[in-house]
């Protein structure tokens, strides 16, 4: 609960500031630029174990963290993104960084009328099946759908779609569990 609330507050504040920024020619909005920068910083931290230890370690002083972040990302990210990273370090909110990035991406996607979907199937879906699912989800949501696909053989068959805070479970595993509960209730 706390994690989501903190991430949401920081993401909303950053999005509001980014929305006020001047739009650069390369980007459709300053919010999009900040989104790309945050994703790049997150990727760099995730891919470098030493940077990860430094960024998340509670005993390293904020001043040392900011100095190293400035050396690594200085000139590569906007002033807004650099200041935001410094604020996170000063407020000791580094542990929420991944969640903040995820919340920020949701806000930017909402402004672009994009919905993210996670689709899990028992077997790998064909390109035609994926396109069909995307079309159905686009009609349901009224938004452009960006989907990620995953395979989970435990589903036995069917698909589970997670879009926003909604879950559409059409898996054989769930149907069998429901049937089992009904049969047990009868006896």
C-alpha cells in the first residue's frame, strides 16, 4: 500500500512538472522525453550490479549518491530528470524508483490514450492470434493497446489478460477450479 501511494505521488508530481516544460523538436512532449530518460536510467541501474548496490544501499550518503549519478548521467538526461533523481536520493526514496517509473509510464500512456496489457497463454500465440486479441482489447477499452505476451503452461489452455486493474481469466485452469468448487458444493 505505502509503495503504491509513494510511487503515485512522486510520479504525478514529476508528470505535472514535465507537462509544463517546453516541448523539444525530437519529442511530442517533455513528458515523453522524461519517460525515455527514466527508462534509460532504470535500465542502466538494473544492468549494472555495482550501480544497483550504490543506488539502493542505505548507508551510502545522499551526497555521494548524487555525485556518482551526476557523473554517470550528467549531460545525458534533462535538468528535470537529474533534479528528480537528486530529490529521490535526498528524500531517501530510491527504493521506490522502479515503482515510480512504472507509475509515470502509466500517466504518460493515459495521456496518449494507450492501455498496457499483459497476456499470458498456455502456449505461444501466433501473430494472427496476437493481432486478434489486440483488436478485441482495443475495441473494449477504446484505446490503443500495447501488449506483452507470456507463456505459462500451468494454464493448460486459454488466456489470462491483465489490462490496468482488470483481469479477464479465460484459462482452462480457472474453469476447472470453478467446476471443482461447484461439484464439491453439491456433495
